[in-house]
C-alpha cells in the first residue's frame, strides 16, 4: 500500500470526457488486453449502459470471445444530477481498493483488466451469470455460499489491513492512500449519520403512514446521542480498510459464487461499519419479505434462511477473524513480548474476546444506522420500494425502524447475534397503529 499515490487532479480535468457508446468502442479497441478478451472486430461488439446505481455509468460490452464490465465515474451524483458534483477521484480509490482486496481476499472481487485514471474508468471481468444479490433476495432466492464467502471477505480484508496484521508505518501509509476519499465519506456522514434525524430537503419516506415515526426520530434525543456516537466512530476510528458501502447491491452472486463489487467508498474506518452493513441489509430483506408474499407463508423457508445467515455472518466472521489473530498477528498491536508464557497467552485470549464484544456492539449500532437511512433518508432500496402497496410497505418499514431504534439505543443489551435475530422475529408480530 505504501507506493500508492494520490490521483492527479490536473490529468483528470484535461483527459476526462463522459464516454458514450461510440467513444467507448473506439477506446476499448485501443486497449489490447481488453480487445483480445472481447474478440472479433470492434464493430461487432454489443455495448449497453446498465447502471442502476446512484453514482456512475456501467457498460456491459460483449464480443465473440467474451465480455467485460466498464464502470465510469460521472462528475456528479447520478441519482440527483449535475447540481450535486462529486469528485472523479473516487474511481482511483475504487481501483486501489479492488486491487488491494484482490490480494487480501483472492477470488472474492472482480478481476480488474484496465484502469484509466484520467477517464475515471475501470474495466473489469464480466460477472456472468451473477446477479445483484439484492434483486435475488427480493425474489426470495437463497444463496448457500454467501455466508462462507462474505465472512472470508470481511475477516481477511479487515484483519489484514488492521494494526493486528501490519506495522504502524504500513498502516499509516494505508490511511494516507485513502485519506483523499473524503467526499465519499462525507456522503455517508450526511446521508447515514445526520439527515434521517433532522429536517433535510432530500429525506423521503412512505407518506403519510411514516410521518409520525419520521417526526419522532427527529425529536428523539436518545437516538440523536446514539447516532452521533456512531458518527464519531465513523469519523475517528481508522481501524482497517473498509469497503464503506457493503450493502446487498454491492454484492453479486450465483448459487456457488460471491463477488464483492463497488468499493468506491473505501477508506480506513471502523470495521463494524462493513459487518453492520451486511447484517442490516439481510435484516431488511427479512422484514421486507412478507411485503412480497403472494400467499401467506410462501416465503417462510427463505425468511428462515435469511435469519440463519444473519447469525452465521457474525459467528463465522468472528471465528475467522479470531483464527487470523491467533495465527497471523504480525502487526504492532499487542506485542508478543507483553503476553509471554501461559498466563500471558490466557490473558491475550481474554482480551481478544473483549475486543470482539466491542466490535459486535459497533456492528449492531452501525447495522441500525444503515436500516434507518434506507427508510427515512435519500437513498432507498428495492427491498422496500418494490412492495407495490404503499401501506403494506410502510408496515414493513415501520417494523424495521422499530428494530433499528432498539438496536441503536440499546446496542449493549443485544449481547449476542441470537438476540438480534430474535428481536427481528418478534418485531414481525408487531403491528403499527396505522395498520
Ligand atoms: C448520493 S449517493 C447515495 C448512496 O448511494 C451509494 O450506494 C451509497 O450507499 C450512498 O450513500
Ligand atoms: Mg455503489
């Protein structure tokens, strides 16, 4: 990580143009390794823009020999438009994160084939027949490989970029390499940790059913303290290189494979933010599920799988992280010379367990924050949005907000992941006043 440099703003301004189909064809024809992978003549390649995310252009390009995915950052937030400018440098950080994650968690991120800093463009292997996990979850599909893969990704990327695994100098180089990604961090700081709890122009929710809950969240000082503590942790805890936006729209899956994509929000931050993101998005898939039912109980097996997966995300992550700590701790934290002998080893193991308890508390809080932002903030998710009947959607959302408030304000009382899944199960039986 030490050799990484910051992107050059000058190069960016002079080279950048938004690519349209014809420009992209010409451009890729001039990149030998990409042209070779696509095969055939450039004129025969099919190109379609398929981006449905909030920020970027995404093209799928296919030729006789194969396909690639091309992601280009726009100089503004796609979801909102040119009135909200956003630095192109996020493409640099995405490239840096993807290549770093590929080393730490081989096979779990897409292979980068080409990167052009000036065009803010990354060309990657085409993931086929993978789909965005969130879409599969809305459809009620289970992914038997997911917990194994995502926990390996989390444990390895977080552990190997932390002070437990690297020297203080390496860690500081890593922090410096991603420090310039502050515009993306600011989006999170505002949209997740601030706006849903105050009047903000871009907030939206399912009206009129959630009006009272939104107002209650804006006046709830216990909640404001809890979210502010989480925000402080997000601001001042560079524990590890985190993905920074690890929702189920940033994961592509098949029954047998999992790939984590889109790390443009990456920076050195609190580990619980990534773990909490995965857990939050599974909990939302669970609580949205009965909104997608066509007959009562038809998604019961899916729902049971989702809650089992919530549990194994934490237990397997925790097991793998601890295993790495016991066997690969080459960092400057917890010097071995301070924990010699049987008594030292036992004390260090107790300390590891205490560390995991703290990380679990962070994870529960961050998961709650990720739920609230999808229901009361700017950027919503299809788990809820595709529930056509708005009142039915509001019931699912109100339950999610009730669970999230408890997780955020009473995070300490959720002593185990089983307590979280029990609370999720219980809240499914709760009916809001308007229902
Ligand atoms: C304005 S960007 C809104 C959201 O999209 C991204 O996926 C992040 O989650 C961000 O918060
Ligand atoms: Mg994204």
